[in-house]
């Protein structure tokens, strides 16, 4: 008899059941009933501090973006009902692409319906089965999935390690296919920042193009908020920058910017670009408004940095184990899953929402309490989060 | 000099046994996921260590067909021969 569809889930189900038995609430099912502001939402009927979003600049609640979306929905409607290749491009798609190219000082931009699709669509348009990809070992799932969709040979290099990357590239210097290196700016789980300037040196020595996903770093790092490449002064050597609208820009969608004129060919062979509906007009209008705010309000970035430093310093001072990078993603590493489940539930009981990240979705097999900081957090909110973490850590004998 | 499949298999077993969580009674026929309880990430990370020792890179799609330690040894041997 052939197997049932869900037979393969037996071990997943065992793990899920034991997680549910250990946790008073489902960590994958938290309901934010209603956000009251960028930093406070109603969870389980109570006002809860939000330290588990990607809303780094608080722009999901931007007045300018909301007004732009409302006006556009009223004048243009709420959807495009089709793909740009088959059903047509709206003027707003082009306007957004021009705006993004302008922000990054690149010749071209291509927008996608999500950041996930931006990675799938860019990677699968750039490489195929005859080519070789070099991925940071801790790459986001969308990069791994894009690699699979492309059919290229995938070689992982050690996380943030330019020496290891170079060793692996050198082994393929004589292979005939094209090659592409992919890294991220800020890593979403740990907040680690990539040494892109060092990767650029490697790419130049071996003549391999470099693509960078600045999903978490756009709007956050660099003098103008263009990300890690801007901060490290190596933007002109990044061949393709990919990103998302769903984090600092507060909406939804993704993009790729580049100086390569072949971008119009990429549009014709990128399935995640072609075979899905394009971004709706009100989302584009809100994103354009958010881009303007990022440009015109550099103080948001400064406040975010100050807040990130305050939370990071606070966690260190109460003895928690965090990464040494000061970035708006700050992960507290714990030793085992039961500890992480207890800690996470206690935080939510005390009115602080963070993300519970469990292996294998974490880099080194240990669970993380992933916290993210916003420019919109007040110092009191940050101090309250630090104090809550400290009290719980002490109660659990972790510090 | 190219290591034989048996040499590589031996090397893999030695490396695995350095990890105290790995069962002591493993052999070349042990299945990596089922018998060693490695998840997909653990397999990829372990292969990285072996890659360093043998100075080869194993593309991820090659890992999809590998079930046992001997399968991995055969794969590494093949790649090393290609690279030589
Ligand atoms: C590094 C990285 N790339 C891409 C994405 C996908 O972006 P989106 O959620 O906007 O689809 C995410 C987040 O989910 C991410 O963390």
C-alpha cells in the first residue's frame, strides 16, 4: 500500500506535540489582535511591547504612507489582478523602479511582489544548472530556495568568512560555467553584519559577481540608509542588490537594483516575476512615501542606532549572551529548547513580545530569543524590556 | 595521492566519533539522517568539516542522493578525482 500524504510528518508531529506540551501557548500562533502604535499591540487582550517585528523605523504606521495608500486606493483601486508581463505594468511600478534606482545610484531596478520572490526571481534569472553559486552558510531560506529554483550547483561557505569563500572559489577557477557569490547585509536571526568590503576583495581577485541581500540593513545602516555596502564604502562593487519593502519600509514587496543593462532580459526569464500578480497600487504609493521619509528623516536612523546600542548594552549588563554586533536585530542565545520556551512565555506573560527561534532555523543548533529594535521605541520601553529580560533570566538561574 | 573510498570512509567515521552525541556503533553502512539523527543543517555543516580536510567542495545537490556514510565517501572520492 502506498504511504499517506502526511506519513512523512510523523517526526515533525512528535516534535510539535512535545513543544505544545511544554509551552502554555503556541509560539507559532501568536495573535497581535490590533497594533496600537508601532511599538505597542494588543496580545491576549493586554497591551504588549513589540520587540519582535522588522518595523525598524516604525514606518508601517507612517502617516505619509497611510495617506498615500488611501488616496491611491481611492483613485486607482486596490489591485492589479495580473502579472506585468502578461497583463501590463502600471505607471506606478515604473515610478517605484525609478525611485529605487535613484536611491541606490544604480541604473536599473526591478520590483517583485515580495522580498522572498525578489531573491527567487533574481537568483533564478542569473544562474542555471551549468553555473555555480557560493552562498553564505547562514543564508535566508529565500536564497536557498532561489538557488534550488535556478538549478545551479550550490557551494556553501562559512558564515561571514572571506578566507573560506576564497578557498572555495579558487577550487572552481577552472570550471566552465558562470559563478555568483551571494551574501546578506545584516543576518536576520543573529543581527550579524557581513564583511562585504572583504567579499568585494575576493570577488575582484577571482572575477566573480557579487549579489547582496540588504533586506534587514536598508534604511538602517549607512549614512543615507542604503545598507551595509554603503556603510563599508563598497556599493559600486556590488553587482546586484536585493531587498524588501517589508522591513524598514513597512509595506510589502521586493526589489533588485543593478547597473547591468540586461535587466529587461531578466524580466523575461524570471518565473517569480512573471507568473504572479504585480504589486497593488496602494502598496506602491505607500512604499514611495516611505522611501521619501527615509530620505528626509535621517534622525530616524540615528534614533534606531541609539536604541539598538541601548538594548544591546542593557542585555550585556544583565549578563545575557548576545552577538557582539550592535544592530537592530539582537538575539539572545540560550542553551536548550525547554529553557527558551519557558523564557519566551515568561516574557509574553510580562508584556514583552519577542520571536522564539528554534533549531534548525537557527545557525548553531541553539535556540534564540530574537529581538528587534525600532526607532519608535522610547528609552523607557527599552529599559522596561531589559529589566523584564533580567528578572526572568535571574529567576531561571541563567545569569 | 588520491585517498581511496575506504580511506575517506574511515576519515568520516573518525570525524563523526569526535562528536559525543553520535552513537558509538556506527559503520560505513550507517544512514546519516536515520541512524545518526542528523537534520539537514547538521548534515551540511558536517560535510563542510570533511571538505576542509580533503580540500574539496561538495555542491548541495550531490548531498540529496547520499544516505549512508559510504555513499558520502564515494561522492567525495568522485569529486576529488575530478578536481585532481
Ligand atoms: C534576508 C532576508 N531576505 C529576504 C526576506 C524575504 O522578505 P519578505 O518577507 O519581504 O518576503 C527576508 C525576510 O523574510 C529576509 O530576512
